[in-house]
C-alpha cells in the first residue's frame, strides 16, 4: 500500500516556496546562480518574495536543476514531486492575480 502525500493548498505551496528561497539564500553561489539566470536583482527579490510570481520562479529554478531539487527536498523533508505541485499552484495563483 502506498502512502499518499497530504493535499497541498496555496498556503502550503507558499511555505514550500519560502523554504526554497531560504535554501537558496543560505548559500551565496546558489543564490548568485538564481539571480544570474533569472536576471532578478537582490532588491527585486526582497520586494517580490511574498508574491506568487517570485515564489513560482524560485520553485521553477529548483525544478530545472535535478541535483539542486533533490538536495532541497531532502533538507526540507519533502518529496520532490511536492515541489512540482507547489509550483503548479503558485503559477496558477500568479495567473489569477496577475502577479508578475
């Protein structure tokens, strides 16, 4: 019998994204790579951290790098697919709110 992951809501997705942002911020090379690849500046990151758009971007970054995704998932005690579910919820929320 397989164990089902708990249902994820928008608050849970936001929590995962903020944990992911903290994970990136704790390591300057990780954070620097994220900023370089996205073109986001540190002040933009700080100002947008609470938006669905920025949170989706953070999770998209993790999803684009499997090794980074696995390190974060293990550190956060999450299954890697939960990151994908959280990203989908936040991307939908971004679309609905018009968050950029």
